[in-house]
C-alpha cells in the first residue's frame, strides 16, 4: 500500500509539473511553480498595460508643452498689461496737470475781466465738472487696477464704474457746451480780445487734448487687463489638462503594480498549497482519516497550514476581482488564468484531503465539495472568496474607472 501511495504521489506531482511548463526541474522548484496558462496570461496583460502607460506618458508630455506655452503667453500679457497701466497713469497725470493749469487760467481771467461774469461762471462750472470727472477717473483707474487682479469677482462693479464715468463725460460735454455758448455771447459783445481770454481758451484746449489722451490710455489699459485675464484662463485650462494627463499615467502605472501583486499572490498560494502537501505526507502523528487530519487543530493536524493556504487563496481571488472590476479590457488577457485557477488550483489540496480518491469516487459531487472543497473554509474559520462576473459598466458614467 505504501508503494502505491508513493507512485500516486509521483504521478500527481508530474501532472503539476507539466502544467507549469517546467519539466526537468527539481521537485523543490516544481512544487511552487504556477501553471503556464497563468503566467502567460499575466505576461499578456502586462504587455497591454505597458503600451497604455507609454501612450499616456506621450500625451502627458504634449500637454506639459501646452502648459508651458500658456505660461509664456500669460507672462507676455501681464507685461503688456503693466505697460498699458503705466501709460494710463501718465495720461491721468497729464490730464490732471492740464486741469490745474486751466484753473489758474480761469482765476486770472476772472480777476482781469470782472465784467465777463457770465462766461467765467460757465467756465468755472465746466471746470468743476472737469474736476469731478478727474476724481471719478482716478476712482475708476484704481478700481480698474483691482479689477485686473480679480476680474471675475468685480466685473459687475467695474461696469457700474464705467457707467458713472460715461455719465461724467456727458456732464463735462454739457458744461463745456454751456461754456462755449457763454464764450460766443461774450465774443459777440466784446470790443477787443484780451490776453487773459486767449490764455483761458488755450488752457481749455489743452484740457480737451489731455482728456482724449487719457481716455485712449485707459482703454488700452483695460484691453491689456482683459488680454491678461484671457491668458490666465488659458493657463488654467492647460494646467487642468496636464493634471488629467498625469492622473491617467498614474492610473495606468497602477495597473502594472496590480499585475505584479497578482503574480506574487498566485505564487504564494501555490507555495502554501505545496506546504500543506509536504506537511500532510510526512505527518505520522494523526491517526484519523486524511480529511479529518487536514482540518484538525492539534498535534498532527494540518489546520494552521491549511488555513494559511486558504487565506492566500482569498487574497489571490480578491486581487483577481479587483483587476477585473477596475480594468475590464486588460482582464480579457487574464481570463485564461482565472479559468485555470478556478478549475485546477485546488487539486493539490485534494491530494491531502482525499489521497486515494475514496471520497471523490464514493460520494456525490456536492458531498465531496463540502468535505474537501468549499467546506474547508468554514472548517478553519474562514469564508471563501469566489470568482464572479461583475455587472456591466455604467456607460452613463463613462464605464470603468480607468478604461
């Protein structure tokens, strides 16, 4: 009988060796080798994962260049904005100086020509309106500078300031027209032109020129601010695209990591299953039936070795299903490995549980499974992890997480 057992064990071991594709290796090596169907499937999945990583890295490189170009455009826009703001400030200063000169001229004209009260008063009213315009312009410029930094937050307030500025311009035009009417009335009635009136007229002309120049500079500064905001938006979009590309690369690199983890877990399970076989075939302390000795937690019992092997099974199946759920396209290459493991991986455990096939041949398939198959997990205090078919991906949400 002992001779027959040795022959049977030799045949079973040779069968595992052929499936692993390692005929000719030592017995110690073959006991921990995984079947060639499994290793080939993992190699195929790794090949596909590496191709996807390279594609994602190429996209990331392109997006990185786009982000750099957006940064350069943003810097150029900010430089142009700063230059236009400086020009607008200079124009405001020139306009303010012209207004001051106009004030001096008005005072001189009023002192020298007291008889020209109507004109002087009209000019004074225009000057007052011009000063109000200057105040509103200064306020608008300060607010516009702040708006350049926070365009999105204060664009509505800036619009209100623009309306106020427009209203002030209209008021200046109105007062200027009134002053012009008064001047014409004076010109008609006067006997001779005075130097004071000529100086006043020149001062008013200079104010008009300064106002036009300031308006042009302010508009240029506003346009530059808008361009800078557009450049910032372009940079933000480029950075979003780069972050997305980096995320894709990281996810696809994770696939390679998960495949290596799966490979290690498969090896660990087969190694643990071989440990069960080694222990049980050399065990002489248990006098019970083989399947009872296998789950015995005591002297001569294989409880601890079996529990370790079944824990490895659970970890291996969990990793299989994790990859199957997250990367369904890659898992197509792993399906042969799943089929091989689900069909044949427990054969070595059966060798320790039912070495002479007495149970397998003398009981129903369900009874045998309860003793040497699924029933082993609860016998050592575990719950078995099983392969399953996940539900189809939700196409409304883009399918799987990464594919």
